[in-house]
C-alpha cells in the first residue's frame, strides 16, 4: 500500500476544474517530483492533498485513511507537512518563534528543534533574528524547518527553489535529499525539472490537469519527448 494515493481527483477553483481526474501515488521513503508547464495543476494538486481545496470527485488516501474531505489541521496532524511557494514564514517573528509556530501540535519541542538546527545550522546561528532579515535561501530553509517541526511522514514542497540563485538552488536540493534520507517522504512540485528529477526516484509530468507521463526520475530525464517539451533542449 502506498503512503499517498490520489485517485481520479477532479478539483479546482469556483466553477473551473484544474485537475481532470488525476491519479498519482507516492510510496513511503520516496522523493517524487511533479513537473509540467504553468497551469498544469501542479500546485492545485498539493493544495488538494493538504485540504486547502476540496475535490469535486475522486479520493485522496494517506496511510490508508481517506482524507479527501478532512480539514487541513487534521491532515497535518495525521503526518503531512506543507511548504507553499509564497508566504511560507512569518516575517515579523524570529526564526525560533517561526519554528515554535510550526510545532503547535507538540508540547515538548526541544529535541525536534535541535534536529532542525542540526539540519540547518544557519538557523541556529540566527535563531533570534526576525525572518525578514534572512536571504531567500535561508527563508526556504526556515519554511522547510517549520514544516518539519511536527515530525511529518510526508513533506509537500511547492517550488522550493523558486527565485533562488544557482548556488542556493543546489543547497536547497541537498537539504531535500538530507530530509528524505532522514526518513521523510517528499512530494515536490518544481520548475527546475532537471535538478528535481535528478534527485527523485520517480516523477510525473502533468499537462492540463492530467498525467501526461510518469516514470523513474532518470528515465524521464533521458526521455527525448520530456527533454523537448518540458525541460528545454540542450
């Protein structure tokens, strides 16, 4: 049984369905990337999984439980962390206060805080600074750290390297690999498809709210059709 199963989901905004019967699965321990053109439904998929959008049809299962109509708070409590692309930290709060906000479901957070600081040493060094003083790459690390404070089984990442310099993109991808190696399953939407697929066991290519292709990460990287349509020609 997969950790996450999205089965025939139809979902969107007001009267417009963005996802058109989409189905994917993520097994425990995987990194899975979702790629595709703008408007394909990538971010909509993550919002449906975390409960910010409610599907009009289909089902979403996490760890064998149907979470299709559950609240976001309940879904987070079941073990899914979510890092949106934007507005993912509280700029007026310190790094430490941001992490504490992420641990609202826990009473004793000392151990998990130390784990986050060990994973992101720069956050320990600046723990009393406001988030507004951080660089773009540091903000991404803080956002991931805050989502990890609940000790989730799965982490959903929406464009984790958007707007970052090449140097920081590499750092963030290294951190994602580290998070996965530490035991957290990762489902990632990412525009930098080449780098995302290179660290992913599997990937899905979305187009107009449906699966266009799926396969092992390296196989998709080597697929001429994917290279031409979605990754850009060398």
